[in-house]
C-alpha cells in the first residue's frame, strides 16, 4: 500500500465544493484501486487528535473517492483556513512516516506551530461582519485582501485590515443584485456573451466574469481568465452593476469551490470530454459532479437551466429537488414535453423557430435565420447557446422582447474566436477556438453544411491528450471531406510530448483514413499554417482554422484580409 500512495495537493476551500457546502481544508491523495477506504480511515484517525487539540472537535470531516485516489477534508472557520491547511499537511507527514517507515513529526511542536499560525490568522471582525450580513439577508464575500457585503449596486467593500463594526453600517443600503452562473464543457463563453448582450440591451449595467476578462458592459476592468471565484467576487463588488453573469469553469470549482453561495439562476450547457484525466475529473461522471456544484447556489430559491439534449444531464436531473427549466434543439423531446405539460418552462427549436414554452403558453422568439451567430441556421450549436442564454436572461429579468432584440442583434464581431466566418477574396475562412471532441464535432458538422469546392483544415492538439483521442479527432475531421490538412506544432502545449510527436500521431491516423502524404502539411506556428492555407486556396474553397495557440494573431490577420 505504501508505494502506491502519493500526496497531490493540500489547499483551502473557500466556498461550496465537491465535499461540503462549508469552507475548510482539503487534501488530495493518489492511491491504488481498493486502497481508498483504508486511506480515508488512516487520515481520519490521524487528523482527529489535532482537531481536538485545536478545539475543532465539532468540525465536520468529509471524504470523496475519485478514480485514482481520494480527497479528504474538514470544515474550518473562514479566518483559520491557512492553519487548517497546515494541519492537513501535518497529517500527511504523519501518514507518510507510518507508510514508509520514517520518523513522524513531533505532535507538540506541530501543534504549537499551527496554533501560532492560527493566532496570526484569526479575525473576529471578519466573523462578526459575516454573521451580521447573514442576519440582514445580504451576501457576504471575502478573500485575503477584501471583504464586502451586498452585491453590485448594493455592495460596499473594505480592505481586510479596516473592517467596520457591523452596528455602524446602514444596512438599509445593502442589498444583492440578480446573479446568473454559466458552466458546462462547451458554449460557456458564447452563452455568457449572448446573455451579457441581451441584458445590456435591456438598459442595465451587466457585470461579467469570464475566461477573457472582468467587465461592466464595455468597461473592461482586467483581462485574463477570470472564470474562477476570484473573478466572481471582483465583478460582484463593482458598485455600478445591476445584474451579473458569472462564467464558472471546472478548475476554480475544483480548487476553491463556488465563488458565491446564492444565485438566481444557474445554467449547465453540456457535459462532454474535456480535461478528462485530471484528478477529480477523470470520467464524465466525475466531471459532472464538479459542474453540478453550481446547483447548490440555486436549489432553494432559484432556477436551474439544463440542456435536454445532453444524456448525462438528463440522467442527473432526477436527483435535483429545485425548480428546473430545459432548453433543446428538439421541440419534440419527451423530457421537454413532459416538463412543459406539468407547467414547467422550456426554450426549444421547432423547425426554424426559437420558441418559449411555459405550460400551455407558447411564444415565438425569432427564427434561426434571424440569429447572426447561427450563420443562417448552419451553426446549430449556437442555436443551442441562444436558447440557453434566453432561458438564463429571462430568469434574470429580461423580457421576451429584450431577448428577441439581443439574439437578433449580436454579430460575429461580438463573439470573437467562436465560429467566425471571414470572406477573403473568393475564399471563405471559418475560424474557431474548438479544441475538445464535442466542440470539434459541432464545428465539423457546421463545416460540412457550408458549400465549398474544397475544404482545408488547419489545427493542432495539446500534448496532454491521449493518442486514442487525438486519433479520433483526426478521423472525425477527415470524415467531413477534407482535401488538405495542416498541423501546427503548438509548442506551448507540448505538455510532456516531444516536438513533432503529436503531429506524427495525427499524420499517421490521417494516412490510415486514406489521406495521401502530400495532403498533410506541418508548420511550427499557427500563423504560418494560416498563410500556407491561403496560398493553397482557390475561389470557392473553405478554410477551417482552429486557433488554439495564438487566436488573437489569427483573428487580427483575418480581419485585416477580409477588410481589403
């Protein structure tokens, strides 16, 4: 047993998470199959004396078995999470010594060190403000630097060292604003952009945190991937925000938990293969468990929006006790029909019409051809994103007229890097960020529907994808009827592979599918691949460019060429 057990990570959990609704400290341990229960019991027996000595006997412990290991955690006060993490790290040191025949750290010395850390970390003012905020029914947000009560226009924020006495606050001015959460595997960013566009068009200031920035309407506060809890807190502290849309990714949910404890609506777009193989999300069920954390924010008082076309979500929906709404590209979906017959809400595509159904009520929003992002109905995945955004924003207060205006006025320029089509002379170029099987399949289906004399695909793949998955992507790509394929190296995505190794796997599979050697090209950089594709192209051709390594450079080049 000793040889197969490995420490992965110990960290704080600052919000609702996979193991608990409470903040605390978690430790991830790798182990062999069948060793999980014994390892959890060993940890529980090790950590309990330390919790008792720290007067944390009432702290709840929890554990979870994953493919390849376990996570073990205990709840702790929010002003003691670094000390709690130190206690978990000490527990591992004791366990490791027992497993490998080493000398365990001295309990008394470890206790003294953790108590010293705890004394330095304690913040009674933080706890008092949290309790007062709960008593007044307002949201409380905290991190290492800032603390706030209320959300958006109803919020006020202080530096951690300068927290006020709760009794000095005018609580009548503190309140929350509507909050929507968007998660899933694919479509998150496009749906977040659509929702922001719809809500901004209704005359409200929209705060958004996503994989690209934190912003209020067009005012960008900071660029970067802000799809974790830090981004959520930052945008919810902006005092000009009327409503917020929070894109929420797997990484932040796993590492820290959910950024807010309450929301008005949560949306899960779909569950598909992406990041599988990472600890905590090695299969679809584990990935769904991570995404499903968002449901806790809405189960009591909000609405959960799910994709009725996703079998994984359909199966899990039966465990959900709160209010549900569905969206679907199939108006005849049995689960949607039953839900609507029972008085529920659904957003569906019937023929070429996007419809809102609620019990016996039905209203047309627009046609597929009216939605610019759907490219005349060819981009069906963006019709799904449009329905999802409609469901989300309606719960956040948008009227059907607001939704109609938003869906029919958002252009490709408003959704950079996602199913963008450029006309370069007599050649059509389709650019996208797609990089996992589900997203690529949607893109390939769209490319197949676009008329073209010849088709070229320029793409690359990250090295942490297993060979069978890379080969599957190559087969799917070739099946749409390609005349040429250009593979980019993506040096920043080698992730343990040697230069040229991923290209070799793709090329080999393409040749197995019937490609001739001269039909497969290879370049170091994506911009080189784009230029080679343009040099090859003739009038009437379709170039499919998947930009993963440097999408901004590809987009800038295509915008310049299409403007000529």
